């Protein structure tokens, strides 16, 4: 042995070979399926789904894994069984013609059974062995084992024959499912089968508050790790699907890609880019604040990007939502027709929370959307407690984030203790939380939108007035008046008053400018008059001065002339 092998002895250990069931979710819980070549016991009360579980195991094996199977029934006849499962799309008659499966009904009469030590199952072994060899079966179902031992009370014979049956099946190297009725305080009516089975799966069908829930639990699984919790499972037109809730961990990938909300002003509040892809968003608010309009706008924007969206409605019908959204300019019908948008509407009381979770999980797996809407989640409180709803949403969010699907929840706020607990519980789970509230002022009701939180990005901490128009949704910039934030007609009146004040101020300024201009002109006119007067006085004074100078000059000339005249005499 090498040093490396000696240090890691598990490297040489062989793991238990497993046989995939083909049942959605179950193979994940069992980490590959039920034990290959060994018997598995499926037990449960009447109507829990044991027969359907086992027939789907046979059909899926034949159709998906090329493993022929034998279904031996001790209750239902072959033709009855074929009719019962035809609604699931299983054509048992055709599969028998193709020798992929073989149905065999064994009639058991209790009156013919004698309690003797010689009682054995040799006849069953011969019949079952022939059926297995005729089609080369790899899978076998015995439904149900109680009928096989009907009338027997000798526990020693029963235990010995069961052990011999299981050993014979192991020797044939076929993977076997044996169904059994649940007993009183025990897993099966006889209370013996679980001790000689390698794998035991319990199916339960519970009724609480007139709501049915189907649950599956793996009681034991020799030689293999497996989920130990109760798992909800759904029976619909496509068979059984199980939701593995405990396998969802916090190691899912994250994306830095941003997607638009469909409301340009809201995108600006989120760094101008919108939400992260694969994130979870909560939109909460009182009735009539526009939560459904925000969700429908988000769905419309996803479809406009040519992405698929599935809308789970718990309050309104799809036709009602499509009609109502036309009033705000959204034409959702075109996306429904093109296959981008799918509505799934139901009342919360239709199923329990676990069944709702399974149904949502199944729809998402089939439709493969990029965006999911749940509107509103508060209606789910009608079928479960606040903690139950929170637990369901945790599992749903984890699943969606692992698939990188963006989800938006809407929640109705009623300002009561239960609702506050719901908002607080859900809001701690989501990545972004939008809160829409009524703003009442001067006898008028308006809407205000806040971004309460948005993980991983800068976002506006201001309140925006949320406006719903016939052209879509919009957010009006914050308007601060003398008394604080104003909305609606108060905002419009204050804006009008402000605009009027601006006009009046401008008019007053213009009037003052004109008055100043007039005064300037008057003063300039007075200055011009005084200047002319000054020039007139100046001219008068200059005239006198000139005349005096001329007079002096004339007198001087006359004097000189008189002087010359005297000398000449």
C-alpha cells in the first residue's frame, strides 16, 4: 500500500451503488436514489401515494434509464392500474407491449390461507421469477405486502417468510420497492418490515385547517447518507415531485449585473442602474398604494428585455391584473401570447404552505424564468403562522438565488402586530426593500416611496412622491415647502405660488428699473437745462466782457486819434 493510500483509507472504500428513481427531488435527498439490488419499503396510510410512488419508479426506470420493471399488485388489477395512472401520461399498455414493464395481479383469498408451519412463498417466487426473466427486469414492485400475508397471525412464520422474500430478491439482484400500510403506532401494520429492509421511506398525508399536505421522510437508509427531515411532495398531472429543502445552502453564486426596475426615476435612486440580478426584493405598503403596479411594471420590463417571467398571484386573477394594468399603459397580454410571461393564480387556501412551495418550485423548474413575482405573500398567513411563512420564504429565496433568478415579493401592510412581524421577518431576508406609504395632507391622500435598504449599492435616502398615471409609474422629485415635504395639490399649489412670486419679483424689478430709467432721464434733462442756462449766462457774461473790451479799445483808439490831431494843429 502506498503512503498516500495509507494516510487516506477511505480512498479504497466502495460506496453503496444506487438506483435513481427518476422522481423529481427524491434522488437529491437520497444522494442518488434507493439502494441498487436491495429492497426498499414505502409505507404510509391509505391515500398517501404509495402505489403512485412505486408505479412511477417502474415507469421512470423503463423510460429514462432503460431498466425494465415488474409491478406485482395484490390489490388493484392490471387494467384498473393502467386507467388510474393514464392521467399522469403513463401508457402502461404500450410499455407492456414493448416489454419494458410487466404488470401482474395476484389474487389473495384470506379464507384459503391456513396457519400452518408449511406456509411459504414458493409459489410467489416462481411467478415473480418468471415475470422478471421474461423481460429481463431490473426493478420490481410488490404492492401491498399486507395482502400477501392476509389472515396470518403467526409472527414467527411472518418474520421468516419476509426475511426469505428479501433474501430471494437480493439474490435476483433486482432493485425492489415493497409498499405497506401504516400501522397503529408502527411504521407498518405488522411492525416487522422495517427491521429487514435496507431503506424505509414514510409517506404522510395530513389535514390541518381543512388543508391537505403530503410529506415524505426517509426513516432509515443503510450504508448511505440521506436527508432526515420531512419533505413536502406534490402529486399532479406529471407525477410526484419532492422539494429537498435541507440541501439548499448559502454557497450560491452572485452576479454584479444590474437590471432595470422599469421605473426610470426608481433606477436613479439605485445608482441609476436598478437591482442586482438574482437578488430578492420586497415591496410593502398599505392597500391601494400601487404594489401590484410596481410588480407588474417590473415583470413588463423583464419581458421587454426578452426574458421570461412567472407571476404568482394570490389575490387577483390573471385577466383582472392584465385589465387593470392597461390603465397605466402596460400591455401584458402581448407577452403572455409570446410565452415570455406566465401567470399562476390560486387562492392561498388551495394548498398548505409546503404544497405551495413545491408547486412554485415545480413551475419555476419547468418554465425557467429570469424573474419571479409573488403577489402578495401576506395572504399566505391564512394557511400558516408567521414563522411558517418566513420558513417557506427562506427556502424559496435560497432556491431562487441558487438559480440566479430575481424575485419580487409584495406584502400588504395593515399596521398590526402580525403584519409588523411579517414585514420585519421577510425584510431581513431580502436584498432590497421598497416601502410605499400613504401621505395624508390637507384632506388629500398621496403616495410616498422610500428605499428602506438595498444591499451592496448606494441608494437614495430621500422620500419620493409616487405617482401613477395613464402612461406608467413615476417618482416626483422631493419638494420642500415652508412646512416640510409637500405632495399632491399642496406641492402643486406651493410650486404655483413660488412661480407666481418669481413673476411678481421679476415684475417689481422691472418696474424699479423703469422708474430708475425715468429718474435718470429727468435728471439728465435737468442737467441739460442747467447746462444750457449756464452756457446762456456764460454767453451773457462773455458779451458784457467783450463789449467792455471793445469800448475800451474804441476809447483808446479815439484818445490816440485826438492826441494825434492836437499835435497836427
